[in-house]
DNA sequence: TCCCTTTTTATGACTAAGTCATAGTAGTTG
DNA sequence: CAACTACTATGACTTAGTCATAAAAAGGGA
C-alpha cells in the first residue's frame, strides 16, 4: 500500500502542477498524460477540490474582466526596450487603468518601483539576480495614460553586487529616481534552505 | 419588411454590444434580455459569426495565460488585516504563482515593496497620501506559497509628512524592512497640473 | 382578403465535458 | 482468505451548445 499511496500522492502533485501550468486541460487530456483513466482523474479532482474545466476557464476569464476595475492589478512591469547587461537598459511602461489610486488619476508608487526594480534586475550582468536593498524617491506624481521611460545605469560593481541607478521620466520630467543594490546568485543558493 | 429588418439589425447591434460588455453571457440570458427565443439568438450568432460561450470564455482565459508568462503579473498587494491610521497596521499577502522569478520559486522584490508601500500609504493618517521616498532592504528571499505578514508603524510625523516603518516576516523570519516617507495631499494638489 | 416572403420559434437528434452514484476489478497485506 | 485501498467501468443526468428540419407569425403587396 505504501508505493500505491505514494504513487497516488505523486499523481496528485503532478496533477496540481499540470493544472497550474495549464488550467485549460480537460480530464481526458490529463488522464492520457498521467496514464490513468478519466474516472481516476475525476476522483482526484474531487478529493483535491479542483474545479472542472468550465470553472477554471471562467475564473481565468473573469479575472480579465475585473482586472481593470479593481484597485491594484498590475499587468506588466514594463517593456524592456534595451538591455545591455552590466551597463544599462531602458524600459517603457504605460500607466494604465488599475495602477491608479482609487478615484484619482495618480499612479501608485509601487508600479514605478516595480518597473525600476525589474529593469535593475535585468541589467545586472548575471543569469539570476535579486534586489537586496533600494533607496527610491518619488519625485513627481504620475497620471493615468502617461508613458514612463525608465533608464538604468550600472554605476558600481564588485563580485556579487551591482549598484544600479534608475531614473524614470515622463517626457522630460523626472518622476522617479532610485538606487538598487542587486546581488547575483548561484542556482544552489536559490534552491538552498527550503 | 423595412422595420422588421431594422429591428433585426438593431437586435444584432444590441447583441454585439452586450457580448462586448460581458462575453460570459449564455444564449439563454441573451434571449431573455432581448425578448426573443433562444433559437433566434443562435441564428443571430450564426449569421454574425459570434462564437459560443465556451469559445468566448476560453479566449479570454488564454489572454490571461499569455499575460502571465510575460514579465510579471501582480494580483494583489495584500489584504489589510488591521489599520490604525496614524499609528500602524498589518497586512497579509500570500506569495502566489506569477509573482515569482521565472523558473525559480523566489518572489520578485517589488511584490514585497508593493505590499509594504500599500500598507504604508494606508496607515498614513490622511484621506489621500502618496509615497515620496523609501529606503528598503530585502533581507531574505521569499518562496512561492509563503505567507507574508507586514507590520507597519508610524514612527514620525510632521505636518504633511509621515515616516512609516514596515517590517515583513514569513513566520518569524524577517524578510523585508523598509522606511517610507509618505506625504499627504489635498484634493486640489492631486488634481492640479494636468 | 389571400398569397408570399421573411422572420421567428419549435422540435428532435447529437456533442463535449462534465456531475453523481453504484458496481466491479486488481493488488497488497495482515 | 478476507479486507482494504486504489482504480476502472457503467449508466443516468446536466449544461450549453451544434445542425437540420418543420411549423407558426408577421409583414408586405395586388
């Protein structure tokens, strides 16, 4: 019973993983993929409380529908226009609906931060990098619809640490400025300590 | 025959408009809404080339999926558990899918920032507040599924400025710490300068 | 008014992707 | 062997459709 149960648990894990990866899979496809019958999949979904295809699809879809009207739902953290690892980069972000403060057309600060942070991590010359700390200034409020152009420069580098400066402008007006300390990691470091 | 055709055309227009507004309507709901039979709606959809509910839902859903694989997609910036304006507050955020760095289970820094920033703005004792600057440290990587508890304290206040300190923990492990300078605004200031 | 055409409904047969309940089979294990 | 769990099969029902065909309703115009 041990291996059986194990194999069942493993299948459950795998099932969740697959549906996580692609919620649009039918029971039939899942059954084929996991080498069990369709009924087993249904049993699994039942015990795991996983909703059927229709529900999954619908919940995804309604996320799209509500995405724009709800307080904070960030779609993108900017489009990477240019990225020269170790040197600098450029990112563009249009301040959209859903990034704004309720009732006012001012964009919430963390969207500026997100754009800058993404850019800073991207330009750090390493396969995998994380932000360790940051000092940021929100110089001027940003309004709905404005185009945010963030420019990053790597201004310091030693071993595993890079210091990246990001300046974001709307047209010629500086709206944000930040210094990011980005550290680069090895894979084992990322995986270590559960 | 003119009015009839017109009324049919009008219905077609209305149909398209409704589906545009809410693609998740069933034929039945549409039929009721437009005061015709379900068969008529189906005929209409046929002649207008409008896909059935399943298709519409699916296409919306896959829009989400493709958006998710793109740089980053932020869902929430935390659930406000407690908020004592001018004093402090507490916010909870579960590190979900789509917040993580590609391929690794580490959550991107700006989600921590977003949670903390939202909280800092919320606890600033003012109807409308904005972050002016911040100093943040990402002390420890956060993994998928972990629960982020952010605690904010207002540690300084003068006229329009509040200084808020936010400390975020996963269980007892401190993972993020930041100081936010939050300024409060009058409505006219928010509205000024287009 | 009768006739003709268009429009609208109704009907039946079928599909996909499920639900739920029940029953039967296979494999392990005390 | 009996008992248990895990898996598979079966049948009846559901939703939200498809397609094709037929019948009813609603205009016209002569």
